[in-house]
C-alpha cells in the first residue's frame, strides 16, 4: 500500500457521512462548473423548439442524461415523432448498461432502496467520479470500497445544477438567441477530456478506449442517426475482452 493510499484510508475512516458527502462535493465541483455552459445551451435549444420553462425541467429532471436530451431536441418537431425520439434516447443511453455493470461490483452490498436512487443519479460525470473513488478506496484496503455519501455528494449537485441551469437556459434562450455563438458547446468535450484524464491508467489500459473512439467516429461519419453510440460501446467492450490478458 502506498503512502497516498494509507493517507486516503486514514482520512476517510475518520470522516462521517457528512464528511464523505462534502468530500464528494469537493471532488465533483471542478466538473460541476463545466456542465453549466452546455446545460444553458440545451435549455436555450429546447426553448427555441417550443418547449416551455415548465416542460424543460420536466424533461431534464425525469431523464437526466444530457446526450440523449440533446439528441431528442435535435429531432423535436411539432407534433413530435415520439417513437423515433424514444428509440434514439434508448440508443444514446445504452452506454448506461456498461456504466452500471462497471459500478455493480461496488454497490452489490447496498439494499435496493439505496441502489435505485443512486443509479438514478448516475450520469457520465457522477459515474466517473464515483467509480474512481471506489477503486481508490478498494486499492487502499477499505471495505466497502463504494462510499454512498461520497457518491451522493458528487451526484446530487450534478442533478440539481442540470435541472436548474437547463431551466435558466430555457428562460434566457429567447433573449440570448443562438447561444452556441458564445462557445458554450465547447464545454461538453472539455468536461469529458477532464474525466478521461482522471481515469487514465496508461496507454495499455486505454487501448479499448481508442478502439471505441475509432469505431464510433467512423460509424458517425457513415451511418445516419445515433448508432455510433452503440457501435462505440460494443467495440470497446469487445476490445477490452480480447485485450484483458495482454499486458
């Protein structure tokens, strides 16, 4: 066990639920600030498609998955094609199957009354922060590795900020006009680069990511729709399987 792992274990053993919640909040704050710009973009785009200030928080609060919400807004017409939007939403959100599977070994000890709310709060950002912390705790010898208060401290602010700032975007959208001209859309890839850096474990471990990225990019260029999401996820999973024993 390294010195940093020992310090992590000792510090977290001495902190209660409130301390763990605050630790999760502190860990997620840098990424949390990054989601605000593209939450405003989504809210403004939804308002321009005709959704009201009441309908936008209903959409973002009940679905809570930014990628599929952007896809749904791009496909929104009057009247909306419900089946098409539902199918694309399912396709874009299919990555959550893999995210949940990665998190499952760390939360299997929790009762379902705690697991289901935790999974509802699972977005790309809260998943990455929560999984990285659980892996560090497990490496430091802490049992259980998954800290539910930490995860709630990381995930709940994401949820509240997402709903609040998409609503603000919907309210300000008619005034701001095309918000993408301000460069807010760059926050989306920037946040994911930060998450990628936090999970980086060397090139060998990153090879499935590279396969997933390549396949997703090629699929995006040649196949219409959101099939690149499923293609990237499945190719990454297959690559991870075949490269698991290759050091």
